[in-house]
């Protein structure tokens, strides 16, 4: 079982990518056989190379993600987030939607599973 400090460090790297929109770095956070599941996907994405190809399809979108809370239980992580697309309004008045993600930490600074849950209709209303 990893230490809490180890899991927290990996979560911090994951959240930094969310905060800075450095999405193309996301695949490095996964094991070679890592799995991504997302409300917008018909099928899970399996493998770091497939994750990288998926990220490339949306990495240039102007997305801002704020992590609202994080809970860690051993090697499992859950977090609540708020996502918005920058526009002419001040950040506190921009339309947004919320979701919850889960991660499974596999060791070595990497995750084996990422699952993201959100309301697709709310997200589609904001998508540029």
C-alpha cells in the first residue's frame, strides 16, 4: 500500500495539470495499461498511447478547471471539480458545470484508473 504522502503528491501533479491546462502531460500520469472512463465516452480508453490520442482531440480547448475538494482513502481518490470555458464575463459569472472524478493510484507516481462523472447536457451547453 502506498503512503498517503505518495498518493497526495501524485494527486497534486494531476490537479496541477487541470489547473494549468497542460493537458498533453496527462498521459504521463497513467500506467501503460491505464484506463480512462468519462461521461462523454462510449467506451473506456485503455493504454497510455490511447489516452494521449484522446487528449489530443480536446487539449487546445480553453478549459478552466477548479478542484473544489479532494478525498483520499488509501490508494483511492475522489474529487469534486468545476469546469468553465473562459469568455467575456468575469470568472465568477462564467457559466460552469460540476462533476466528480475518481482515481486509483497504482504506485510510481501513476494512476491505473480515472473515471469522470458529469452532466453531459450541462457540459454541451458550455462547449465552444
